[in-house]
C-alpha cells in the first residue's frame, strides 16, 4: 500500500494506544468492517495489516492502514480525527 502523509490537526493526537483505538472503533460500530477489510487483504500488505492491528501497542494517525480503513469505510478525515479524539479520551 502506498504511504500517505497526513498533516497534524490541532488537538488530534498523532498516535493513540491500539486498545483505545479498537474500543473507539467498536463504540462507533466500525470494528466488524475493519476486521473484514484487514482479513481480506492479500499478500504482504495483508500480513502486515493483520500484525499491526493485532500486535501494535499504538496506532499512528498517519499510518497507511488508517488511511486504507478510512477509504474502505468511506469516512471523512474529520471522522478519523474524531475516532482518534475518542480513543485519546478513553482512560
């Protein structure tokens, strides 16, 4: 997958704990679609995406998988920012 640069938006954390990100996705009703997307990704990109989703301690806002998920779920950049803000607020 192509890597994309993403500018930092004021107040949106550049990374959040992966557990928090997953909890934010669950709360927003997106986790099932994210898992389906990652599970169907072929080749090395798929292997890397599954490893990242399963084992990463943190998720970066500018990671290529975040952008791929945004596109597949047809979310706006602001929607991803809101998910990162939600994830950052989870204690």
